[in-house]
C-alpha cells in the first residue's frame, strides 16, 4: 500500500500519526468508562471536557453548546429530526438545497413520507445558491433551513453568513443549520458571527479517526434529544463516549490551528499545478462548478467520452484513488445528484470524477497521475 496515490481526501483523510499517539493512551491505558465515579475514570472525563472546550473555542462556541456524535451523518440527522419529528411535530416546512449531503436529503425524504413539506433550492451551474431563492420559498410554517457550507462533491463555498442573516430577518424563529463537515479544514468558522443555530462537523475530514463528530447547538435552540439512555452529553445524546476519538478530534484541531493557512496554500498550489499539467499535455477537460470560492484542493472534472466507472477502475489498477462523487453514495455507476442539481449536461455527468488533494500529496504524484491519464484516454 506504500505506492498508493491517494487523491480522494474529500472521502476521508489519513490518520495523523501524532493524533494516533494522542488517542492511544485512551485506547490502551486510560480505558475507563468516563461515567464511573472512581479516579481512574475521571481522567477520561477530564479529557472529554478539555476536548469539548478546545473544539468549541475553535468555532467560537460556548463549551456547553458542543455535543459529540459518531460523525457528520449523525450530527446532520440530529439537526433534521431533532427540530421536527422528535419535537412532536407532525407537519411543517423545511428548506434544503438540492445538492446537500445524502445525510440531509435522505432524512428530509423520510420526513416527507410522514407529512412534512420539503422545498429544494437549486444551485446555479457554477455551484452557488442565490439567497433570494431561499427567501422566496420561506413560508409561515417553515421550521428549518439547512444549507451545506462547502459542497462535498464540487467544493463550492456558500455565503452562509449572508443567507442566514436574510433568513433570520424574514423570520427569526426559523432554525438555521449548516453542514460544515468539508469546511472545517478550509475556513475559519465563527458560529457567533454566522449567527447560525446548528452546525455539523466531523473528525475524519481533518486527519482524526472515523467515528467522531459533533453538533453545535446554539443555546436556546429548540431541539429534542437524539439518543435516549444514560446521562452522557448532558442527557441529550446517550451512549458511552468515544473517549479516544474525542481526544483525537481535539488534537486534530490543535494541529489545524497551526497549519490551516499553510495547508490551504499547499492544496491550492497542487490544484493549480494539476490544471497546468492538463493544459501542457493538451488533455481536454471541463471543470464542473466555479474555481473561485471553492475548496482549495477540490476538482470535479469531466473528460468527455471517458466513462467514469471505467476511468476510476483503470486508475485503481494503477494504484491511484479518485472517486465518482460522494463516498456516501452508491458508487461511481450512478450520476451525481449534485451535478444534476447544478444542471450539468448528461455527457459531462457521465464522465465526471472528483479529485481532492490533501496537504500530504505531492507534485510528483500529480505527474504520475497525468501519465496514467494519458494512457487511459489513449
């Protein structure tokens, strides 16, 4: 596996060795249940609360506003169900973008089955949401608006502050949620400045392990508990805490504080080098979505006439990992709902792949990719 070229960092990132060493203590040595009362267990409890405070500070939240989850999908589900069905509501109106993560869209589809109305706001061909389109579909019974911060397929960055501000001006009682899972490594997030009510984040997108995430819940937000049982997470999300994962997430945030700007610059340089190499080698391509206001390491790209499933498999044979879209979808065979929502034509959709560079990638790996690409196209 040492020869693998990994260009699928939007799917997940590698576990940082420094982060792994941090979590190892709570996997092997301090393995206690943090809900127990003896001193050994309190080491785990203290580690959780220190981690909570650290992550909360990073997004400018209060410590008691951050709740740990099993990941971004659970946080998204909590945001959708906790403000609607779990509150005892049997109907109401929800607004989403048509290119949200499947964790949001599938949750909303379930609510539709039981009596809720869902309005989907479509992005333009560049991958951006017009705030006026959101305002146009607000109704008196609108409960929730959920708009992804950084799209997980095309990487476009939405103006969450502006959209939330306008929504709140029209109806301050509407709860505003943003899925910021892909945004955490790219953008300085300030929940107070954004004035949002709910925000989802996940550890495995920032070199922490899979299985840990968090939901920011602004104080005073009307949202029901998600998992019932013990008193963990102030009785709002029961279940023995993933102590090692929580500690690892906090360590990832420590590293992010020092390296985010440098990482953004490195990913951007990799992307520019990649595009330059395509042009130098006279390889025809189309970029899906605007390159401006886009995640630094993301390229959603179509090579006309090349079947994306064949292309991904051929790259795999050469030890190069790319994807056909979201890792949470059914795979490369189906066309992306994100590109469909953006109005991308069928020929481009059928050949579209997602390449997502991480700060650990190299220019040499891109050179090898270009060689493989020319062989496959020919």
